[in-house]
C-alpha cells in the first residue's frame, strides 16, 4: 500500500475538544508518540509522506497543522490563521503553542445566514452568541404559467427578493452595527447566489465584507438553531487521522 492509498478518518472537533486532544497528546501520551509538528501554509501542494491527505485537507483555508510519529499521522484544518515564524514551521516533537494560541485568542465574528424566505444574523464573541435576530419573509419560488403572467410574476419576485434583502440589511445593521469596530471576521452561509445578491444591495454588509476576513459556513435553513451551529463550526476544527498501515 502506498501513502496515497492509505485510508483515513475525517471528523469535526469543537474548540474545547481540539484543545483537550492537543493537551492529551502533549502531556498524557507516552514519549515519542508525536515526533514532528509541521505548520503548513495554504498552497503548499503535496506534502512528502502525507500524500494520503484528501483534497479538502490540502485546500484548508488556514493551512494545516500536521502531527507525525511512528504510529500517528494527524492533520488539523485550523479555524483561524496560525501565527508562526517560518523557521518554526517544522519542529521535533510536540510544538502546539502557536496552534493553541490561535484557538484561544479572543475574537468576535459576525454572522449572516440567508436563503430566500429565511435569515439569521448575529455576533459571537469568543465563541458565545451575544446578539442575534432571525426571521422569515415569503418569496414564491416558481410560476407555471407563461407569457405576460410569467413576466409579471418575475417582476413581482424581484420586488419580494429586494424587500427580503432590505429587511435583512436593516436587521444586520441593527444587530451587528454596535460591534462593527471590534469584529475580526464575517461568516456567511446559506444560498451562495442569494448571499451575493444581498451583498450587492446592502451597503452595510458589503462594507463588512470588504474589510473583514471571510468565513464560509454550511447552512441548510437559517434560524436560531443553525446560527448556534454556525458559531460552533466557526471556532471548531476539521481533523484527518490516517489509519495505521496493515500489520501495525
């Protein structure tokens, strides 16, 4: 079996579980479990000895943190950029302090989740939701008739969508605006085409987008539950763990 064919497990860890995982490896595991720590920037391409990593891991937006040893190969997709000097990107043994510092640094993130018909906006400080608002506004999705009726429906639908955008824009300004100067990132999720249209119409949201780091979150139906889940995901971490080679 080549390293390219090596099987692996992918999972998601919350911030607290990620910190527990690192601390267990650093303090509680037997010596020699982790023999190297690598901080890999985005765009580094294939990593020798780590060819099994899937494309999603290689494209991790904040690079990768790799922990290697005789019986372990674990890759973390950190939720935030990790500040590390180029000379410290490769270390022998556990070297988790830059990663832990990135995870525990206090940050404020604005959230705008939007699909036609429903939305959720909010602000989370250090992983805790401190302001939020959810709502709905009906937008009819289809019209079977043709001709003038179809064109009239399309014009009406454009009006309905514009009203939804304006409602969400006012809500975002009201809920997010008081925290604007303290924000570190803007997380968006929902229907990407709808989000793009909203950003073009809402000056407040476009201003946030132009100056803040972008975070994408996957959302099926915007609401309070999905907003809380998005906060958890924004501070959490994807992890890829290689299975031991056969016979080990």
